[in-house]
C-alpha cells in the first residue's frame, strides 16, 4: 500500500481528524493558557513543514498529507496515559523550575520515541 492509493480528499479528512485529536488531547492536558496556546501552534508548525517539503521536494499531496497526519497523530498516541506527568513537567517548566524536575521520565521518553519512530516508519512505508 502507498499513500497514493488513498485519494487526496480522504487524506484531507484524515489530516483534519488527526489535527482534532491532537488539539482535543494535548491542549486540554496543558495546565496553563500559555501552554495551551503553544500546543495550538504545533499543528501549524507541522503544516508549515509539510508544505515546505511539498513545495521544495515536489512531493505528491498524498505524501505531504500522510506525513503530516502520522506525525501529528504520533504526539497524542506517544503520550497516551501520561497526562499527569506531562502536565506536571510542563507546569514546572512554565514556572521556571529545575531542569531535572521538568524532564520527562525515561518510560515516558521511550514511549513517545517508539510511537514517533513507528509513525515515521509507517510514513516511509506509505511513500
């Protein structure tokens, strides 16, 4: 299977749904309005990155949309079950706490990286 097997309108729908999942989870998990605003900007930055790759490298729309969708979805999936730890870490960082206390636990880091690498691997398989 490849990304071109799925029509572009379907990829737009998938991208919209993955963005909604990202925003509903990660924005609601943030302990302050400032951190919520930062989370809202993540899909915007990822969309800018995908658009730049699309224009600069001549990617097909399906490839760019699949890249965006998989990486944006990897964030909430990679942090699934870690809401309290993420909020505590983000709040500590926001208040200028110690760097050590703002760091993610090893388990959370491994979980996030495994899901992110799986999403990237899936995207490479799709293209």
